[in-house]
């Protein structure tokens, strides 16, 4: 049953993100649904004003810059029943006490997956055209390449290996469908028939690495995936193969990857690294076979509004007595980022 009174909500995030997450029209829609002071954005929970807001809050709308939600926060928020996260992963945000008390947690991770998949598709298409290397050659020579120099270039029949049928991975598989790629997939939770339905052929990880021209990482950062691409597995990727990482740097052995890239045997598009950012003196900044971007694949600029829309949609469902669409359950954390 819908509540007779609008839920009392409070923002908890770095205020710098609020205008892009919730532009004025969306903020007005939010205020129609919840009892919220839109001028109050908590960056901590210990100040008297924050404590007073927490004491009455039923809904916490969080985002980047929100402090960890531990037992002390829960103790200060006896009425809290829902956390709506206007960002991606809640793994490091929500503490055990919240799960123990049964607080409902929802995340805009599905909305954040869309620009990551779009970025990845763009990089796959550019990699197939050898655009990164051709740009370097063109800057140096000011001359068009010869047919011999582009004989191995093109996207027709290119093998793309997708590691992880995550939200990003599944959206990428959808985006790859119109193109003439052969798509391979590795995910231990996906059956061969399910992979076929997603438009891919399921393979063990080592086979995927051996057969792919382009390998794109979309697995979660969990203990089981730590350094999943170690020195031995990186060596399985064919010469001049392309590795795209928009997931997390921890999935790849950074020393082994650096060695492969410095040697020139592999190429890479790296939106994430370990550490992040790389040290000032890292050779990867200058390598012609490495395309580095500063963690921009996820939602930026006007894309942030999509995350805010997700939160407001969830809040409206909550006010109407409906379950959230994007709930994160405690059991999900063993296999999602």
C-alpha cells in the first residue's frame, strides 16, 4: 500500500555532483514525491545538522563522495528503510549492519552500464580499423598507408572476446549484434545456450584469449577475478591483439601487462589501471600502442541525469508501495561489482 505521507529523504554525496544528477526539472519531480530539503547534501554524518537529518530520514539518496554507511550511521537513522544509490557499485558503500537490518538498497548501476558499453563499442570499432596506430603513423609521416600496411585491418569477421556477461557485458553484446563480428563470451555463470541467446559463443577463458583479436573485460572486481589476466593468460592473446579494460585495473596483473605493452606485442585501450591513475613516470603514457583514458567510460556530464532519473523512478515506486526495479541484494555481492 502507498504511504499516506511522502517519504522523508536526504542526500548524502559530494554536492558537486548534485546539479548534473538532478537538474531542476528532475529535482522538482523528486520534491513532488519525497519530503526533502534539496539544499541539504550531507558529506558526513557527525555534524549536528546531519544527525538531525538522519534521525528523521526514511530514504537516503547517495552518490559519489558519500561516506561509508556503517553501523554508526544506521544507529543514527532509526527510521531508515531504503538507500537509493545514484551511482554504480554499492559494495564498498553499504556496511554489514544495513544488510542485517534489512534496509532495501537500490543502485543505478544498470543506467551507468550504458555509456560504458557505448565507449567499449567505439573502441572495438576503432581498434579493428587500427585507428590508434594509424593516427601515430600519420602524425609522424603525414602520408597515407599503403595497401600492404592495411592488409590486416578491418572489422569484417573480427573476433571479439567478451569476458563477463555483466550489465555492461550484456549491453555490449546487444550493441555488437549489427556488426559483422564473431563474438565469443566467457562467463562461468552463463550456459552455452544462454550465450547463444546473447549473440555469442561460450568458451573457456583460455580458449577465448587464444582466439580473439580483441579482448574486452567486463567481469566484476571480486576475489575470484583478482589478477584473472596474469602473465600466463596475457601471453595467450595473439600477437598484436587488443585488450580493452573498462572494468577494474585489479583484474589484470599490472607488471605483466606493462611488460607486454612495452615489448609492443600487445595493444591496449585502458580506461582503468592499477594504480589509478598511473604514476607520472609510467611508460604507458607515451607508448604508441596504448590508448589511455582517465576513467571516462562511465557516466559523465549529461549522462549523469540518467542516474538521477533511475533514483527518482525508484522513489516514485517506493511512494506507491511498489518494490524497486534495481534492488541490490546481499547475495548479489558475491558475483557483482
